[in-house]
C-alpha cells in the first residue's frame, strides 16, 4: 500500500468512526467515568506532570510538527509538563521558544522547570494572561516572529478565555492554531466542577462560540477531534484561515 493509498483509507475510516453513534456514546461514558479518577493527572512528559490527555498530546505533536512555529505561547503552567512537551518538540524542529504565563508559578515547580535540560527553550512570565501589562510583555517578547501558536489552559471561565482569545489571536497567522483546552466542560454532567468558577454555559467552549461569531479568521478544525474521540478540547482546535 502506497502512502497515498494509506492516507486515503485512513481518512475514510476516520470519517466512518466519527459517525459511529454507538462508539461516540461509549466514548462519552468513558470520559465521564475517567474524569472522576482525575485521569488527565496520571501522566508525565520527560519527568514533569503534564495534566493532559495522551490523545491530545498526540494531536499537538502532529500540529507542532506540521506548523513548525517559532513561538508557542501557553497560558497556564501548573507543574510545567506542557512547557516541557512544547520545548521538546521545538528542540526536535531545531528552533523556537515556549512562553508560559501563569498568575501563580509555584516556587517548587519553577525550580524543577529551571533544572530541566530543555529550559533553554522556555521563558516563564508570572501574572494574569489577560492583564494588559502581561499582554504587552508577551507581544514584546514575540516581536518579529513569523509563526506563533497559542495554547489556552489557565482560568476556564467564559470571560477569561474570551479575553485571552481576543488578546492573543492577532499573533496567530494563516495555517497556525489556537488550541483551547477544557472545552469539554460544556459537555459534562452538571455539577462536575462544584469547587470551580466554571460550569455549563460558563466555560472555554462558550467563549470559543462567542469569539468565532466576531472573528472570521478562525474556524474549528474537526479533523483532530474526529480521530481522537477522547479529547479535552472538542471544538477547541482553532485554525487560522487567513
């Protein structure tokens, strides 16, 4: 089987899978049950907790390898695993830097990130990702960079994510992406997040919907969601089209 034949058959199977209502129902049930066990907290990347679904990590490496960005901007640092993941991809590409933004970078996490061999490709900025001063600092840091990608994974309220989208979307050019994590909050059972400020009708997916009404440069790329099935980011892979 040639590469073209393989890709054609794979595309056909993905399309069929995405329309399999029984499989999608099973996936939905699995997701809700796995969430109760904090499934996304169980993994590390090169030694640091990443707090992502492995399926999404596979999609991200496909996107990063295809786009080959000069800069990846990440909001939300936590233990730093996602920064290390992005830095490792950029290391393989042979260029680029990750800029991580978090309102509270814990000292023990910061120390571990700084000790990591890939820290040379990482810059951390402490502060709110929607603070005008922080936004200005980020824009200054990426000045003259052609290919920029943005991952949004900090405060998951509608208001905050919408502000992030409005603040950083202009940096993303044709062919690149904004990935909005945890859009799945909208699809989960009520009261799944009793101790959080986000919930149904107040989450990243509702922010994405409002953002796309006004910004026609981006569209949801369903290809990744269709083949992953298990993802924290349904309708969250936003591709810049112009």
